C-alpha cells in the first residue's frame, strides 16, 4: 500500500492489505494535486490518505457509460438515439478499515476540490455529533477560517431556501435525508436546490455509507417497488432510496 504516492509521511501504525488486493497492480497516476504543498511537507496527510485522494480525484474525471450494450446495438441497427441525457460521473469507494483516518481523508478531498474552485460540497454521516469532527478535520488541514465561517449543520437550519449560503460544506445525516416538515418540504429537495441541480460538480461524501446498503434497483437504476396503488411500497430502506435519488438528481457530483 502507498506504493505509488510517497509525497507525505507514513501512517502511524502497521497497515495490513489483503493478499487478493496486493496482487493487483495500482493504476498509473495521471492526476495533479492542487492543494497547498505545505499540507504534504508538514505531514498532515499520510501517504495512504494521499493515495486515496489522488485516485479518487482521478476517478472523478471519468463518466460512466450512458447506455447499455443493448441500447447501443439498437442504435447501430438504426434505432433512435436519446438526446439531452446528463452523463453520470463515476464515483469512488474509499474502502479503508477502522483506524485509517477516513474522516481526515474526506477532509483532504474537500481541501483539494475547494482549491480547484468548487464552492459547494455535501458531507453525510450517521450522527450530527460528527459535525464537529468534520470541522476539526478541515481545521487540521489548514481551513480553520473556512470551517468556522462556511460549514453548516443542515439539521439546525430552517426549511426553505439556502441561497444565502453561497459556498461551503453542508453537513447532514442519513436520517435527515428522509426528513420533511408540516408543509411537506423535504431536506432532500432543499439540499438539491442548494447544490444547483444537474450542473452541481462538488463533492457528495457518504461517510459510513453502509447505512444506505439496503437497496434493490431495477434495470434502470431506480429503487424497486412491489404491489400497486395504495399497496405499492419500496423494497429498499428509505435511507438507501434517498441516497440513490440524491445521486440521480446530482449526476455530475463527485461521490465518495
């Protein structure tokens, strides 16, 4: 591990890599970092954390195939081509185990994308108590002023427009994604509106993403349903469904 990126410091403890992964050669690095060099020279990110950031940002430069093989074959045979579909940006799964500093790595992703001029980002986790931890990780990477002035806990903000928050990181929980008020306004819609819809190209950081694992998708990538009419219900959890919908509404987002 850390065989390609050696620009910072080693991790504090011995790290074990599964043998099935160790036999796979890492990809060539083509991405150039923009974050301040002092973050690396002062050892604020380990080689392993930095490697994840580089590969993740490199992956975010890729768009997923927009159509299935069957659809492409139909076009070759003279079928009609669909127009206007926004390509879905590839995501990156950070699969590090416990104790690897994934929160600091996510903060590193934020630092890199802020340095690239992307102004809005979303950080989703399991508890609102982790909001302060997220701010701490940003502070540790030199964004003290940014963390104090431009980080917001969605659960403490009123429903409605968030347009006055022109930039920053909005922290929310998986539970909040399914929340709505008496006027049936939802946190999900509020978040998507703040991001700006399909053109949003900031981060969606799904910390502890296993909380959204109970999902059944159909061939179109939508959550499956069973029954009809009033008996119609989804086979997936509400949390997983909202996470999928968030990604569908923000197809150009950089998902981690």
